């Protein structure tokens, strides 16, 4: 396995919610010490890069803010590159709003919008749904979703992901987003590969979900490493491979074991 | 056209929102004077029969409360007949809650529920979606939707219907309701035909929507009359017939013309 750069999923690889995963930080340091480049990719649609950066610092991870490819930020970058500065109505939370404004986009009421940006919102309400509905019904509006995640496993049980809004709009209007930024989409992966600045045959993604991380790696044409420190474990691994129809190139118990393997050959 | 009983859609036939449609009340009185039985059917998922009854009284319609087959009430009746008194978690508004309780059902938190009843709610929020999601993920929970309406034409533009919640749950879980009560479902139509107490070949539905009212009439095996006083007009009539694939037996301008035709042959 000749790898010069890794794209690390965060939830289930580095941490679970706010808690770091045992040995993951040690694994990260081993990788860095061996000269392997590392960036982080997350489908999170509610947090800004700045918030995630602060959390990483508390874990003892010395990444730069630019190494954090959060779907909120990646969405702002995508729209800026496709269109330039845009007038945006978003369903999303302050973390997404902050990222959109940081890239120079203007947050406006739905009547003035050119873009509808759908991100999850724990403060979702009927008025937000009504505005998003009216924009989705308008073919002249570009519709971008931060990620396609359907359900998120919270501590006390499943909670809705961004798919809550995507699904509601699809059912009411027949329309799907024009672009989805988060994994398994290539959009966020291309930004991560670009940040690494390496040939893609020397890059791998490390993640805990076959239908998200492994599929994203396949879509981007890089190597794929599944770790069993998140939602996938030995008991459901084969079943998920069959469901999704893609197989990871390598399987390790956790990031520490990935680091052991990669650094032993350096 | 030999008709002894009519099932009248409300919105687009009798009224638009809170305003009666011109000549509709006169048409209703002509029908009653000629001895034609009339009941009313509405997919409304937020109002109780009592509220609709008060509105009808203000229009000068002297129907009995039992003649109003509102989807909220029809849902409570359906569950009582299928299951008996049930422990229900509902996404719905007080109008739906009132109807469920009137039939002896118990409204409970989602952890205690046997039934998930989905009705539209202008106070919808993330917590309600989370509870509905967890119930929809549980195969032991019976899931009933008050109506399948996707979008509702409000005065200032389209707003989400009950389909907002049905679509979100379907997208997140892959699950559709076990039963949908409102038109074009047969469930509400059977309750209306039962109230009329007539053979179905002497009964017709009068409505303004081909995919809702005319389809409901076909599903129930009764005659179908389209009126052009609501969302369907002469310019879009043929297009909608082709889209839905069903054709009304008769087309009239409004309820008044229906009444003229039916009472002239009496």
C-alpha cells in the first residue's frame, strides 16, 4: 500500500460526537510524523470549519483550518466556483450560514434568492419548509444540498439528517437537488484531493461507512480503507458490502492500525 | 343522470378558504329542496368536524355534523373500526387531536404509541419529525396518514400539505403509510357512502380536482362530476385528464349548474 496522503472521515474514525476515539489521535500523530499528508472530510451540514477546528484543537490535533473539508464550507466553495458570489436562501443553521457568508455569498429572503441551499436544521419549521418549497418549484432557482444523509445516529436514537428536507421537497415537487456536495459525491472529494495536492493513486480515504466513505472513494478514483471503529463492525460488514455493491480495498480495526501499517513500510 | 345522493368536495366546490363560492349555497339549497341527499367530504387534516360545522353554519348551510366527512374525523373512525381504541402519537394539530380523542383514542408520547397518525402541522418542528421517524422505523407501529396531499394552494402561494411529512419519512426510512384515509383513498369515500345510505349507482361525487375527487369517485365505484369552480378550469382540464388517466362522467361550471341539471329532471 503506497500512500502519501489520507482523507480521513471524522465521525467514527477520529471521534464519536464530541469524544475522541481511543488511539485515533495517536494514530494521527504517527501518520504525521511519518510525513503522510492528512486532510479531514465531514458531511456535517450544521457546523462551520471554525467550530470543528476548535474541537480538533481540544483533541490535540494540530491540523490547519484549511485541512478541514466540512460539507458546509465545501458547499460555499462549490457555489463560488460555479457561479461566483450568489444570493442564497438557506434552510440551514448558523454554522452553514457562516460558511456561506465567509465566501462572500449573500443570505437573502427567498423572494430575492438565486440559490436554494439545503442543510439540516434543528430549528426547522413550517415557514422554512414553505420558502424552500416555493424555491424548489421554481426552475430558475439552483438547488444545492450540503449532504444526502438520511438519518443520523444520535446518542438517544436516530434523528433526521439533511435528507429530511431533501425527501420532503422531492415528494412535494418531484425535484431532487441540482448538486449534492457531501460524500459520496465527488464534489467534496475533489476539494479534499486538491488540498492534498497529490496524485490520486497515492491517496486513500479512511472511513467507517461503506455507502458513504468507501463509495465516495470509489467515485473519486482513490483507494479505500474501511475502519471498524464506527457504524460498521465485523458482524454487519459483509451485509453492507452486498447492499451497497462496493468493497473497500483494505479493512482495519481503527485508525491506529491503519497508521501502524502505513508507517511500518515508510 | 339519475342521482339520489351527492358527495360534495368542500374546497373549490362550496368555498375557497373561508369564503363561500358564488351561487354554491344556492345550488346546495336547490338540491336539498329536490330531496337529493348531500354529504360533504374534505381532506382537511388540521380541522375538526366541529370547526367545519361552525363555518358551514356561517355560510347558511344547514347540514348536520354527521354529514361532514372530514379526513381528521374519518381517520379516527378508521382506527376505531380496525383496532378499537388506540394509543396514538400524532404529528397533527389540535383539530386532528380533538377528533382522535372524541372517538376514545388516547394521545400519548411516541414511546407509548401503537399508532403513528400523520397529519399536517403548521407548528411542525425537529422534535416532532424525530419522534415520527423513530416510530416509522419500528415495524410494529401502525402508520396512518390523514391524507396524501402534497402541496396546498394558499392565498399567497403554495404551502406544504401532509405530504411534507409523508415524503420526509419515506425518504428517510423507505416506509409509506400502512393506510391513507383522505381522497383519493376508498377509506373516506366508504364512510361518505355509508352516511348517504344509498346504492352506489345512485351516488356521485362533485369535486374540482381530477387526481383527487374524480379519482376517488372511480376508486369507490360511483359517478363522478367535475366542476370548474376550483383548481381545474377549461384551459387545463384536458391536460389533467391525460396526466391522471381518468375522465369525469360529467363536467359543469359549478355546483349551481349541477343542481340545475339534477333538479330539472326531478
